[in-house]
């Protein structure tokens, strides 16, 4: 079961944890990971131990490799995701892929509108395979497996029932297909942006010119939530990316945009009839692309600091169950540091020992030689069992 912070504040990428600590709050941290091959150790325990909720986005790769692979590789991708999850610590929320209606996230993308189109039915097929592979891992049955957030304002992916490329219909169709495959999500992921750094755009009701029923700015989250199938209306909701985009993007000035974004979601959550949003993650902390980065913009950081002074708490539709006892997980983590002794329950020595009440193995099988003949032996609680190689019907034992 995931760990849940008490507040909605979040950041895409680790690095802002000191800001949460200074405000006396814990928050959400999203980490994006490539699994083919893994580009992260899988150790998220430092974030979890500090009280943060960790959200991990699992990607096949980045452009032009695709956030999902080609369909023929869906089974292999599912196993790669499961292998990463099995070796990870400190995370229990997994988003599968990213903005799959965006051409640049397709496998084989080479510019314009190229690459393998990820239609909702293809996405659902991949999601169902990954979900099943993760859920059957020991101690991961209650993990949250979350579908990719679509790219709002993007109409690059069209198909028979969505000729206009409506991103909200894409989201709705994707969720419907997942449910139809008996692979319902455990939570929902959304992206929401404003076209500009003006804080007033957060609460704007302006619509898109060519899509008059779709919000042009941050309130696109309302369009997405309005399209959620009835069976999924009680799921947690995570806004995993939000920022001002074209034409202004992030700039090193405190425009009050961050404060306005968190205030908007807190007000939305205050209405009992609304499907509440538990996390809002600012995109993104790390430096690199200056239009996106926050850590190098002190004025935006000050805006975030001011937002953190508010008591914007998480609200649940249905309260989540209490987290499991952490001691078994700690015991498992410690045990993984050791070399485990394999036990072949079909082996002749093991069967002989059990039939003669000699207890359980204390060593692995070993070989030894006597008078030029090779023997196989193994130490058990109450004796040493041995047999001449190939003479499996004459197993013997001696006291230790």
C-alpha cells in the first residue's frame, strides 16, 4: 500500500524536499524512470523515510524509442517493469508511460506525426500486461498501477471514433478499454497547464477555439474528470505535471501562479460532490530545459514557499486503509542482502531427509569423492545425507 502525505503539494523530480521540511509538511515527489535498460537504482527509500509520497513513472524509453514500445514488445516491457518494481524500495505508485496521445512519445517517432500511433485499445493492452505482471509480485498486490496522463490541448492521435483527436475523449476511451480488459486503474493521472504565466489563467474558463467544449488553461483538469467513467469516480487523482507553457513558460519572477494553482485545487476539493485531487506536482525541479526548470528560478521557488504556508490537505472519496506493518518489508529488504540457499524440493536427498525426519537443509548440495567414485551430499538438521552419483535408489545418511 502506498504512503500518503497529508497535503496536496508536490514536485516533479526529487530535490525540493528541503522546502517541504522548512514548511513542516510532507508532499508528493514524482520520479520518471526508463526501464529498458533501467536508468535508476530503484531506491526511493530516502524520500519515503522523509514522509513523502513517491510516484514513479515507468517508461520504455524516451523519444524516439517511445514511452511504450512497439506492440510486439508489450510482453517484454511488462516483464521489464515488473523486474524494476521487484528490485525497488520505497515506492508503491507506478504510472505506465507518459502522454501517449502525443506524437513525440510514440515508438519510432521521427518528426511531424510519425511513429506507431498509441490508440486507446493498444494502450489498454499494454497497461493490462504491465498491471498483471506487477500485481502478481510478492508484496505488490496493493500497489497503485496508474494509466499515463494524456497531453491536454493535443490532437495528434486520431482513430475511428475520435476523428478530431480530442484529448479528453482519448482519456475516456483509454480508461474504458482498461476496465473492459479487467485491468481497472488504482488511481488516475492528469496533466494541466496554462498558456502563459498570468496567475489569473489558473481559474480561467476560456475555451479552445477549435474545441469549444475544452478549457484552454489549467481547468482542463475539470474536462478530464468530467469524462471519467462512473466505475472510476472514487479513484484517487494525481496531477503529475503542471506549469505555465507557451508563450511564457517559467520565468524567474513571482507571479503568484504557484499559489493560485494550489488554491484552485484546494477549492475544488472543498466541494463534496467533486472527485478530489490528492496531489499537484509542479513540472519540474531539475535544470536542463530552461522553460521547464524551477530549481534555478528563485522567484518561482519563493512562490512555492508561500503556497506551502497554506494548510491544503488531501481529501479522499473513501479513506484509504492504514498502511501495512513496515517491519516485514524491512525484514525482506535485509534478507535480500544475503545469499539465499536454494532448496530443490524434488531432489533425492531432500526427499530422503524428509521421509526420515532429518529436518531441513543447513547447506546447499555438495560433491565429494571416495575411491574414485563421486558422491553428492547435503547437511540437514539431524544428519548428513549422501548418495553415489546416479545411484539415487540407495540414499544413505550419517549422524553429524
